[in-house]
C-alpha cells in the first residue's frame, strides 16, 4: 500500500515533469517567432526585371521548403531599393531596426553593396550578397559580416582569358566595354591572364554607359584581330550585338562577351545576331545536370520563363541562408554563430553545381564556358566547357594578388 | 583611311537623320511656341513602345510608325490644349508641368511594357547590309536617311507652299494680329504642338531598330534634341536640318577619333555655337 502510493506519486512526478518539458519545448519554439529575412532588390526602375528575377528565385526556394526551417516559420520581407544606394540604405535601416530581421539578403548594384558595408558591420548583422560582383567587396574592402554567394567580375574572365589563348588559339584581341568599374574589372581580369600567356590586347575602347549608337566605335576596331571581347549588359548589350552584325563584323571577327550579356532574361529579345557568342559565367540555364534540369523545369512552370543567373543566385543564396540557420539549430538570433555557419557552409546541390566560400567570403565554384545556340527554336547558353574550382584570385596566392591595385580603366599588366 | 571617312560620314548623317526627326518637333515647340517641353523625349520613347506593340501584332512597320505617331500626336495636342495653355509664355510652370508628364509617362511605360529593353524588329525588306565602295553599311540606316529627307522636304513644302503653313507662320509671328484677322490661334497652337509630338513619336519608331526602346530612352535623347535645337537655332526648319547633320557628324567623328572624349564631343559644338552665335546658326531674334 505504501509502495503503491510511492510508485503512483513517482509516476505522477515523472509524468508531470515530462509534460512540463514537452510544453516548455513547444512554447520555446513558438516564443522565438518566425525567422525573418530582409530582402533588398530593385523592383522598380531600369533594373526592375532583374530585381523581380531575384525575388522570384528567393520565393521559389522558400516555397519548395514550405517557408519552414528548424521548426520555425520563415518570413521574407522584400524591399525595393529602386537601384539607388541611398534608397537602399533607408530600406536597410527599416528592415534591420523596424522589422528586426535576422539576416539581410539580395543586393544588386555594386554601389549598393559598398554603401551597405559600414552599416552592416556596425549593426553586426549577417548579410548575404547574392548578385553584385564588384571585385573589392570581398577583397581589399571585405566586410566581416558579409558573405557573397555570387561572383566577382574578374573571376570568370580570368578563366576565359586562359581559355581564349589555350583552347581557342587567339593571340590578338580588341576589347570594348562600358566605362565603369564592372567593365574595367572584367576586362582587367581577361587581359591579365591572356597577356600572361603571351597574348596581346591591342585595343581597349571604353564607351559611355548610355551609348545608343556604337557605329563610331565599331568602325574603329582593328580588322587584324583574332576576336573581339566586350562587356555590355542589358540594353547596351542588345543594341551592340545587333549593330555588330549590321556593320558586317559578325561574319569576319568572332565575338565574345561577359556572361550576363546573353543572360536568359535578354536572350528572348535577341535574334540571329546572338548566335555563336562565347562567354563565361558560373551558371547557365542550359547546364545539363539533373539538379539544374529540375530547377529550370520547376522555375519555368512557376514563373513562365527560364531562370537567369539572377534567379539562380537568389535561389542558391536563400538556400545558403536557410541551411546555415538549420546548422545552428534554428538559433537565428545568435548572430555570431549564424555568421560562422554561413562562412563555413558547403552546398553540393545548388543548380549551378558545387561551391564553397574562400576565406574572404566569395565562392569557389565552376566557371562554365558557354556558347549561344538555338535549340528547339529557343536561344540558350549551351555549356561547352567547365573549369572547376575557380576562386576570385584565379591561380594566384591571395596575399600576392591583393598587393596589386584593383583593376582600373588604365590597367596594363606590363606595368608593375 | 578613306574607308574610315566614308563609314563615319554615313554614320554621322544617319544619326543626324534620326536627330532631325526628334529635333524638328522640338524646334517647332520650343522655337515657335517658346515652350520648354521636357516631355519631348517621352514622346519619342512612347512612340517607339507603341510602335513595338503594333509591329509585334501586325508585322507591319508602316502601320507601327503611323499609329505610334498619330497616337502621340493626339496626346501632344491634348497636353497643350488642356494643360499648357493655362500658362502662356510662363517658362517655369510649363517646365514643371512637362516634367511631371515625363515622370508620369515613364511610370506608365514601365507599367505597360515592363523594364526589359527591346529593339524593334527591322522591316524584312530592309534587313541586311550593303557594300558601298568597300564599306559595309546597314541598309536600314540608309533608309532612315531617306525618310528624314522626305520629312524635311515635306515640312518645308507645308510651311512655305501651303495655306495652312502660311496661317501657322502668321500665328507664330504675331499671334494677336493673326487672331485679329480671324485665325483660330488656339487651335493652331494645339495643332503645332501635336505636330511636334507626332514627329518625335515617328522618330521614335524609326529609331527603334537602331536604339531600341527601354526605360531611360526619354531623357537620354532629350539632351541630344536640345543640343540640335540650340545649335541650329530655334524655330528654324533649316536650322534643325543643318544642326542635326552637324551634331551627328561631329559626335560621330569625335567618338571615333578620340573615344576618351566621348562625353565631350556632343556638347562641344553646342558650347562653341552658343559662344559665337547665341541664337544658333539660323535662329531668329
């Protein structure tokens, strides 16, 4: 009788402790609330289509996982920075201070990326730059709290320069590009590796960013070059490619370009003038792997267009963030731990292929050499060669690489 | 060397031809009516967008040009008659008003056509290039030169040889007197503005296969148009024609010979002309 009572009390005690523990852990997860991601992209203005692509990529991933991680809901707070760093700063402050986000993501323009750095460092909030490619953001001006999952402008062109010399056999090339940092860095990278192998960039022509008529520059290109390499994106890319053909150059001199010039967003607006253009980027919608085929198919079904590298960048970046939150067991409030997880994360099933981060927070990933072809009536960036494990420093040692100044307008490898 | 000269000259003239279509309308509006029409570039852009939609639906470039120009011509007419006439000869309110319209048009275009850039498809019978004395030149650009010449001649004939043209000139020279002799000056003003808008929009469709159409086209071309009007002299058809060709050639040769000064080559002729002859080459006053 006494034994039975003690047992009953003991069982009751165990049961109540169990009950309290269960209630406590359920309440713990609920008390924490949703994980909030602040997403900054240009949704209006000249880059609205790219910004929407970014947003779609992020949404696509979150929908796939049901907006859930580690037992918590995910809330995506999207803000339009109008492709203007000042507006971007206002929105950044809003999501961090008013909405209390745990991570900041997105970021399109290089100028926005640079503008955000001091604030992010001051507030010690983990940030994931998914698109912008300004070299120095993860080199001489890198920030501790920023993890970039996109690329640097010269990362792909270092690789392409070597490919152009070794595989395509070019020795003399002419370069044209938009007169701003993106053009300088991309062509700088190309020139460096190309000339180190013995090639020569015999002409380098910078055109104002809003040039509409390229005819004066086109007729200036030396006719004895093996190829022409250009850095034009968006509307200038469209008009340049068309005019390159109209002035008879397409038949005579091969045209190579920066990856985004034949981006999946722009290709539908291009015609025969785009056929055969070779460029290099860390992604292509035509990449023939099971993971990418699935990504492209589901994306197309959901958004009725092929994913560009903007969409893939947002998709993979968001996956990066979510996997990092999972790695710290959902403790998104613990910013130091979360940042640590983001810096060490490795993803092997991103649509673009395998990648991991280097010590400066920039990806080491595949660079795909692509060629524009028409397949089933549609233009696409067919992958013709893969260069694996490309870092932002190419084959150079980081500290030696960083001793050199950033690629600029007047960059010349010969000069020390 | 002579190949270079030939190509650049042809380029310069074809660019000038497009500038003429854009600037002749502005010369009319700015020169004759003294209105600083900041929305003029918007007319060009909207004309191109409408042309894009029409040509994609009907495959007829001719229809695209016609509808694009007519629609915007009506828009211009309404803008003048309903809004601008409330501020006769008041520069600031007019500029504010046209600036407001520019912003509204821009957002409207973004809403309807989105933010992606497009080029208008070149009409099939004008695709390709021709070889002229050893240089390859796009056929379409030659066509543009031809069209602009026709438009210039047409405007000249209209102005000098027709009764309507005479009425226009009268209303411009002295609108009180013109009203006094029974001319419907307000209607004439409205129609003139509408004609300016019509020409700009027509230029937009014509320029579509070369420049493309995209958000931002409106303001990029506006500065070019003003340069032509300032260099050529406002209110003068001859001035627009000469100014366009001059600016086209200088800009082209400048960019080809010294690409580093690309930004400068456009505004240098304007500065020089303003310094020597403030009213422009053929301007009145």
